[in-house]
C-alpha cells in the first residue's frame, strides 16, 4: 500500500508533493495527509453500501479541513463533545446531519444538542435517557433518541465495547425493562445504536453483526412500541496497520449489508441506516513525519532518535500497534538495517516503532510513521515535556495546505512569552 500510494519515480510523493516541500513548509515533526486517499476511502465505503449513510466520527480526527472534505463528499457527522460539535459546524455539517454519541454527556451538552436541533442523541443508560427527557421537556423541544445497546456479541478486536460489562449503552437483556421505566413525553425513540468494537478486521464478525443489529432493532421497536426510523450499526471497520495484515473483505460485508437493507426496508420503510466511521476513512492517508536527530547503536540495536515521539504520536505506544515506517528521503533504497525509532521523550516507552527494516539511517533523514491519519494528532499527549505541537498539512493535487499551525511550547503551556522559545525546529508558516 505504501509503495503504491506514496512512491513516484523512486521518490516519496504524497498527492504530487515531495518530502522537501513538506519539510521546508512546516518543518518536523508534522502530520502529513494525502487528500486523494481520503476521497478514495470515502468513495469505496459509500459505493460498497448503497442506501447506508456514513457518519464521520470526529474523534478519529477533528481537523476542520479534513472533516470539511468528508462533508463535501456527502458524509454526516458523529460527535461526542461540544468541541467536536463546534468543529463539525465549522466544517459545514448541518445540525440535522449530526448525531451525538458518548457514555458521559453532561446536562449542558444535552441542552446544547437539543437547542441546536441535532438529528439524534444516543442514550447510553437509563439515567441518561431520563436526563434527555427532562431537558427536552424543560426546553419544550422534542428530540430524537437512539438507544445504545451493549449487545451480547463477542467481537474479536482489542478495542471491543460490548459483550460483557460495559460503560457503553443499555445491557441488551435488560434494555426493555429499563426503558419502560422512563416516562417519555418529549424525547422520542427513533432507533438503536450498536457500536461493538473499533479496529475490526474480521469481516465475518461484521456480516453477522449487521443481521444481529437489524433483528434487535426490529425486536426493540416492537417491544417498546416505537416507529423504527433509524438503525446505527456502528461499524468499527479496521485497517491493516502491520505490513503483513490483510484488510477487510468488503465484498462479503457489502453483500450482507444489501440483504439487511432489503429486510429493514420491507419492515420499516424509510428507516435511516447508518455506519459511524473514522479510522477506515483516514488512517492510511496520514503520515507522522519526523527528522532523525541521532543514530546510535546500543548493544546490537540501531536506534533512530527522532524529533517527534510518543508525545506527538501516542497511538503506537498506547495501543501497542506496530506501524510501518520508512525513511522518506530514501524510500526506494534497500531496507537492510534493522532499527528501532524513538523520540526525545525521557521514558523508555517512547519507542514508536521497533524492529523495522530501513535503509541505513543517517542524522538528518526524514522518517515517516505510516497509518497515522486517525487517532494520531487527536489522541496524543501534546503537553508532555513541553515540546509544543506539530503542524498538520494536507497534500492535494500538487499543493500543500497548512491545515493546523504548529504550536510553540509557550502556546501549549499558556504562558505569556510566546516568542522566546519558538517552535523547536524552525517552522516556516
Ligand atoms: C461510538 C463510536 N462511534 C464511532 C467510532 C469510530 O470508530 P472507528 O474509528 O473504528 O471507525 C468510535 C470509536 O471509538 C466510537 O466509540
């Protein structure tokens, strides 16, 4: 995938932009995204699931320029905070195309979501359902509610959220009884929401999940006596982070989705069918770009010490995922040296790639960590060691756009001497 998407004539190239241009525009570390890959993934998913809507999950990457691009391709939005709501509105999403999901919504958030007229709020517990009802009644504004269900499914993913005790949603077996205990006059049940896991690479699980959720939605709408107008299937579509991992078999999922759609349209005509998707759309479009400051050998291991580490890209460390890496200025050279890549952070866990084969590294090389487009910038710990925050840039048809400026340490620390120690490696934006 990397060679196919990011190498042209033996050189690194992201949508017509070379690595020199990236480094001279914003220095390193930075996040670089390739616009064409975002477009391609969106088109692939939308063509695989006719009749389904894609709600873009802002938690994967709330950058307004990226979200705006997905909006212009036709996506709706899935948000989990007022900050994400603000980003979604800035990116051009209409309130009626936004759903609010998350296990710990405050009264203030629910109030804002109802006043704003969002499409729906997912209720994740009986207490939250009662709170949504009471806010809706106080405002005299009706609101659509999706019941989030903690199903009895068993997804095979390290990031699963259903199947056992869970902070997400109503337990499937007691949902009817719990919901019946809340008098709903203003909040209106319109459907269910089941997000079972993230980073699912088992197509078989997803195909079964679609049928399971469709059956459950029909059953709950009948037992709780509401018109089924929406089924949010979650999704959790995974990407192959490791070079030898296989991707999802979209053919089989697409086939199952068509069957489920037909069945639901017969029994609940006009029902909205939703996937909430983040990672699948963005992970592969993004690269965390760093400069090698030092190359050192230690007891048989070659370490590349880069100017960006787990502070700016925490995912590989916290999620224990082996991301692919390349030396971007030597992308066509033979990978003959086994290396570990660590940043400047004073903890032994700051190793963002281990045991990767690369061309012989030298100080000054530009090192890229791939599949960093989702849960990269947004899931990192930008304040750690007060190194500021990197830029985000988007390559698009030969042009490079700075879509988030880098932040100097003083900015991140919120102190009043922003210019004394500017951004670490000479950004020029
Ligand atoms: C409720 C919900 N929806 C959508 C997503 C996005 O999932 P993904 O990035 O795997 O597509 C998540 C991720 O955790 C989630 O919790």
